[in-house]
């Protein structure tokens, strides 16, 4: 009986600390809100579709990049938009900038 009391005396504080400290360990983390599910292959989100249409309209020479006079409208934000720094804006850079809010 004394051994049992001694074990409980030793284990009780340890057990209490373990239970209180690890109460959330077995729980799944709260989901972080995100942009939603990815679109199905071959489709685009509405915002991406609008940005793609704007890119296509701005790409006057249909080269697949905006350069020269085609980027004058965004010259002030070019540092934010031209990710690779080549002085041109690719479709991917344009869409990323549109998602980030650099292009309206």
C-alpha cells in the first residue's frame, strides 16, 4: 500500500503536467483558409481568366511577353511584376502579379 501511495505521489504531478501540456497534441490543426481548391486541368479561376484576357489584349504583337510600349501602363510597378528582372513581363509573371494585387 505504501508503495502505491508513493508511486501516485510521484506520478500525479508528472501526469497532470503531461496531460495539460499535451492536451492539443492529439488534435488536428485548425485549417488555414486558402484560395480554395485548384481548378480542374484546362480550366482557370474566374480571376485568372480575366487576367489572361487582359494580358492577351496588352500583348499587341502576340509574342507571349509584354515588353517595350506594351508595359508602359505598369512601368511604375515593374519591379513587383517582372519577377526575373529581364525587363519583360511573361504571362506567368503577369498572372502572379494579378493574383498578388499588383495589377488591377
